[in-house]
C-alpha cells in the first residue's frame, strides 16, 4: 500500500515506543472506496472447513462423536459470551457506533445458527445411541 501510494506514514514521536502511524492518501481513499463498493455488492458463499469433519462423523463411535460435538458447543458458547461482552452486554448492539453493530449482529446470528445446528446434531446422535 505504501509503494502503491495508498498510505503515508510517520514514525512515532521520540520517547514513545517504536511505531509507525499510517494515514490514507487521496489515492488510498479512492482505492478503499472502490474496493468497499465492489465487496459490498459481491456475495460469496461462506466456506466452512469443519463441514468436512461433520461429513465423516459416522466414522467415530457415537459416544466419541457426541463428546466431540459437546466440546465444540462448549467452545462456541464461550465465543458467544465474548460477543455479548464485546457489545457491552447489550442485546441490541447499540453499544457500537455506526455500522459496527451490524457486524456484531451478523457474528452473533452466525454463532446462534451454529449453536442450534449443534443442538440438532447432538440430539440426532443421542437418538442413535438409544
């Protein structure tokens, strides 16, 4: 970005920890807006590498598969709690300025969908165990 003329930088002030402070140039601002407009119009299906492992769930004994999915759900719940903390504990996402709340809402809904799916998958396996 520096070589392309999109950003300029200055070194931090003497006495501060070593760092560089970057700012967009006019060219960088135009490039950013062009890429933003392109990305917002484009839809790309999400890729979920963990779906491959779900495809082979039957290769494990049911008890082991259940334990793995329960652990995954436990990890997901910890992630969901972080999302709530990130939003200031506010379910409406009013804590975030501008459109950042939309991003948090998207992440929360994705985590909620994953949670619901895991509940269904665990129930499905539990019914096979009986």
